[in-house]
């Protein structure tokens, strides 16, 4: 079972679809669960301690081969430095929240912090027990360096993980996978180096090769939503590359199935199968 946290709504070509449709030598069936509050309430509130312990139990119990996801970047976004967008609520020096925030802003910061910490903690456990995984978030905005922006990639915990041999960092532009925006992105990869290998074969070693400029991801669109909303969904080709990396992880470790059905307590999370 691979668990995709913060998955958003199910759709054709999403990560669950790509993983479950991928052929793996020596493994009859790979299950993937998409976990998000918009899909189901059970075991899906990732700010809840009981939910966190439930998934840790599944990992330690040998039912999970990998985990991954991209926690909300709403309070970390570089778009907050653009005119017309909400103001920054974090900074390089105060990554857990700036001073003088309103009650609503502070609530958003706390929620965003819990989601990031949830996935970091699970990746630490995954590293310890030999699983695979990934953490996706916007690349550090080097073009804003003088404004000292906040970024998960400057956190002490992330710096510590990247130094471990089982982790790799992969930075690229999502337009190489078909997104209609550049969207510089970084993935922290846990035993999924195949994704990095595939990514570096695209574009200019993972960077935008397109001569025409992409429409920037800031401001408000005609329908009233923020422009960043159109880039929240991973491109189909990116999901296929992640699925290939998970498949390679399984093949190299000769992991085989002992069960052809999901555990009963996870069957209620089977959305859109």
C-alpha cells in the first residue's frame, strides 16, 4: 500500500490511478490510498494526533510500502510577495509565524505548520523502517532572497533529512511534465531516486525549455480564485514518473504481496476505485 496524503479530489491520471495501473514484476497488486479531507473524514484529518498515530501504526505494522504528498503551501507561498495577493504570514527568521498576525491568519499558520510536521514525522519513521516516500513543496524562491522569505526547505528538520544517504532533493520546473506554468518545485525523495533520474532527462535537465514565457501564478483569476489554484494538481506525466519510481523501489527490494485485498479499516477510504 502506498499512501498519498493531501491528494485532493480523485481524477483520471492522478497518483493513485498511476500507481495502481503500473505493472510491477513480482508483485500481483499495488494498492494506493488517496487521503484528503475532501474525500473522506475517517483517518483523513492530518492535524489530528489520533489520525497520525493510525497511519504510523499501519507503517510499523508492515502494511505500507511508502508515503508521500505535498502539504498545503498556502502560508508558505512566494505569491504572497506579489501585489494583490495576501501578505506574508511567515518569514525566513520566523518560519512558524510572523508577529502581529490576526486570529484568522494565526489559525491558518497553525494548520499549515501541523500539516508540514505531520509528513516530516512520517518520513522520518519511513526512513527508519526502510520504506519509500516523497515530500513536495515549492522550490525556495531565490528571486526573493533579499526579502528573506519563508520556505520549508530552510527548516532544520529538512536540512537534517537531506543530509541522510537515503534521501535526495530534486528541483525542477513542473512545465516539463506538462503544467501550463513554470512552477519551480522541489521533491525530497526517500529511496525514490528513479524519479530524479527521469526528471533530469526532461527539458533542460529538469528546467523549463520553453521559449515563450508562462503565465505567472499570482493574482486572482476571472472566476475569483487565486491563480495558484490551477497548479495544485500534479501533471499526469509527473504522476507516472512517481509511479515508475515506486515500482522500481518494489522491484529492487523483491517485495511481494501477502494479501490481495485492503485491510477492512482502509476499505472505506477506497474512493473512486
